[in-house]
């Protein structure tokens, strides 16, 4: 009988030891799992912080480019103001001075301004870097992810085949079409000291030349259209900068 109770106590003690071992092992497993979860969370935090720093760097560089865009837009506005004034002066000369040598000389002195032009194009180096690295998803703001590509695409289209391309075309067309009407014997004598039997300056007919007047009128209208377009671009840029400023605060 005594041996029987000793055996029972021994079995009970063994069961208790097994239970303690299992509890200890389970605790170890729980601690390992918790450690892994904490490590994963820390890694996620580090990755998020790294991505956030990359995003801030890209946004800061894009903002710098956009600020340069604002300056370039204002430069185009200023240039267009001067060219519009030049066109108006030439048309006024046509009305007042008619086809006089003095008018032809004044017109010739305006050719540098009349034949040149300015178009606005974006500085999109930072945005291109963002896209080429396939990092657009770093930008957390939904509006920026939509508005930035739209802005750059619209300006690019305008320069390649839209209003701003027509501004360039109208100026080039003006030079090609007006040049032959402006050329005269006195001008060649003045610049090249040669005598060539072509029309004299008194025979130059600009004021009554419908093609010349049309080209001047069309250039002025294209400038008006361009100003309206880049005014909208300016508003777009201001909006983008405001959103970026809020993201970088």
C-alpha cells in the first residue's frame, strides 16, 4: 500500500513538471512571436520614415522647379507686353506715316522684336526624376498625384502642338512673308555697300500690304491667347505650391 501511494505521488510530480515545462515553452514561444512582431513594426516604422523623407525631398525639389516656372511665366508676360506695344506702334505708323522712307526705317528697326517670341515651358527635372524612379506612389497626397502630371502634360502639349506652338509659327511666318516686301536698294547699300537694281525705299509698300497687316494682327491675337493660357498655368502653379507647402509643414 505504501508503495502504491509513493507511485501516485511520483506520477503526480511528473505530471506537474511536464505542465510547468509546457507552460515555460509556451511562454518562450509567445515572447519570440512578440519579438518578431515588434521587429516587424519597427522595420515598418523605419521604412515609413524613409519613404516620408524621400517624399519630402522630391516635393521640395518640385516646389523649387515650380517657383522657377512662376518666374519664367512672369518673364513671358513681360516680353509679350513689349512685343504687343511694338506691334501697336507699327500699326499706328502705318496709319500716320503711310509708305514713307521714315516709316520703313522705323519698321526695320522693330524687326528684331517683331520676329522674336517667347514661349513658356516647365522645369520638370524633379518630376521626371520622380517618375523615372517609379516613385510616384511616394506622394501621399491624392491631389498632387493627379495635378502634377496634368500640369506638366498640358504645358508640354501647348508647346508642341497648341497655342504656344502657334505663337512661334506666327513669328516665323511673319519673317518669311514680310522680308521680301521690306527688302530695298537703300537697305542693301547701307548694310553691304552694294548697288543692286531692285526697288528703292520709296517704293516699299508696307502700310497698304494686306499680308503684312494680317501677319501683325495675327501675331497680336496669338499673344493674347498665350497670355490667357499661361495665366491659367500660373494659377495652377500657385495651387500646386500651396498644396506642397501644406505637405511639408
